[in-house]
C-alpha cells in the first residue's frame, strides 16, 4: 500500500469507529469494534496516524497503541485521564522519532 492509501484507509476506519461508538462509555465496546481492530491490524504504519489523532482529538487509541507496540508509557496515576494519557503517548512517539 502507498502511504496515502494507508492514511486514507485509516481515516475511513477511524471515522466509522468514531461514528459507531460515539456516546458509548464502555472502553471495551470501543476497542472491540471491527474498525478499531482493523486499525490495529495495520500495524506500525498506523502509529503516526494514531499519534496525529491523539494530538488533535484525544480519544481511546491507547489499547491500539499498546497492541501494536507492546509498550505502555502511561503512568499509573495518568490512567483514566485521557489528555495525560495522550501526552504520554505523544512523548513516547517523539522519543522514538515518529513524525505526524
């Protein structure tokens, strides 16, 4: 896939995911959605796209990042605080040279 194809696929899946889980307070429902799972299947190519989303519109992308990277930079005291969790992942991405 070309980079633009990957970005387009991500945007379509992310829009579908956000539309269909909008208003749900259950993280498990959000992360088990088929579009979310397809984004995880995109692997490392999705990381800068997810980080860009976190920077502009923080949302529950944390499980996807953990599944793809096998890492979790979120400190225990940051859990449940979406903006702080997003900041931890954005810092993680910058430290690893990701550009978005």
